[in-house]
C-alpha cells in the first residue's frame, strides 16, 4: 500500500514537484534501483535515484511511498480504436498505437482528454484498388490527416491490398512526416520494401513468424516488429530486431509477454529483453523514444508515464518478477504526471501513508 499524508491521490491541488518511491524502481534505461524514487514536475521526470537522495533534494514535497515496483508506462503497439479505452490503464498502459478505421470519427475515437493513453492515432485505409483510390479515397485520407483533432500524433495504417496504393501511402507518409503501421498478414517484408513502406518510421504488426530473409530486411531498414502472440516471436528474440508488443483489443501487453516467457526456458537476459520491448521497444515503434518528453523509460527529461505493480523482487530479479507476477497486479497508472487510474483512493494518515489496494 503506498503511503503519503493528505487527501486521496488525485483530489488535492498538485504541488510543483511530486516524489514517488517504491522498494524497486525499474527505470529500464538503467539498472533497477532498490528503494528508488522519481521526482516529477508537471509532466516530466526531473530526477531518478535512491529514495533518500531524491526526497532530500525535494524538500516540502509530500512523497508517495508505494509498495512493489514502479516501472515506465507500457506501450501497446497496436490497438483498434472505437471501444472504451479506459481498461488500458488497468494494465499500466500509458501510450498506444491506435488504429482508427473510421476516418470521419478518428478524432473522437482517439484519446484526447490528457489523462488517457497518449501515442499515435493511425488513420486506416484498406482501399481495394488504385481506381477507387484516385476516385476519392486519397483525397478523403488527406482531408482526415489535415482536419483530425487529436491530442497526440497522427500516422497512417496502410492496409490496402493494391501495391500501387501502398506505394502512394508510403509517399504520403513521407510528405506529411507521418509514421506508418502495417499488419503483415499475407504481405511479406519484401513486398513492403518494394513499395517503399519500410524504414525506421514504420512498424509492422505480426501474428505469425517471419522468414529469416524478412527478419533480416526489417533489421536492415530499422523497422520494429510488434508481436501479438508467442507464435509471432520465432527468430526475433536474439536482440537484433527491434520488437514491441501489441494486443489489438486493448488488453494486457504484459500478459502477452508473460505467455512468451513461459513458452521459453527461464532466462533473465530474455526477461530483460521482453520488459524493454513492453516499454522502450513500444516507444521506439511509435517514434516516441527520443527527445524531450520521450516515453518508455524513467529518466530526467522523460515524460512522467509510469505504473506501480504489487510485485516483490530483488533488483537482480526485477524483470523476471514483473513478467511472471505482474499481470493483473497493477496498483496505479500515471500519465504525464497525472493519476489516470488507481485501485482505491489513498487512505489518509498522519504521516507518509499507505493506500490499500483491494482487488
């Protein structure tokens, strides 16, 4: 149960700086920190380190001491929009690649309230032929790109079966500076490369294994692969290909990663790779892993997206414990420094307080 004095979390006026600590802090961009803490100002992390040092450097704050583990918010690299997005918070997800099939309602389908998952909204086109594309679908997509009102970034989900349309979609993405998302399905990485759709501005969504040639081509082009099942991971867990995780339906990406971990021999190095894929890997797939406000890690300058899991571990086993014990045990999720979900309100006490999390 986290601890802090004062009114329940999310009901008081925010102070200039907030400090959150836990027995284990997993920054991902650095080694786990025992009894670690982060200091948050507005929507950014300003300091990371041992709790005593961070609290001493931030006098006058009302520190929150959580149980378990603080981790960066997860990134779901493929979610179809149109349904209630709130459950994503329950799983520690703070950013998504959201695919909007209805171009007319793309702005309404996206997360725009500032507390929901951020990320990239991908406007989908499945235009069946070049004739239909030139007859109006191209203009319709361009209008949606220019007019959609969205809190985050816009991309294109390129799902046309026509190679000429796919080629034009790749050109449009470069013209407007937008990212591409492609579900491979019956396509091959080679066919995408032929129409110019691969590169570090694209990520592909996999539900089946890739050939060795396709895996190599993705590596050469710097294209991330989002895994939706253990079946899709074959040949992608050697650390050479950038990978992320995707749920399609807005479920629990940590549970997808755990299934994969259970299907393979226990390996702390692999567990670390899978946790990185849930966080930094997803941020890289969406082009959000660098610059001010970057996602996928907890370090000075990153956006204050984080989640708390009721998971006990030593620093050396933090990734393994999160993977195998974390699904279903998220206590709270913060997006851009603001609480977006927690199991219960914090219980007021006379000192640093604990919020009892009841299922």
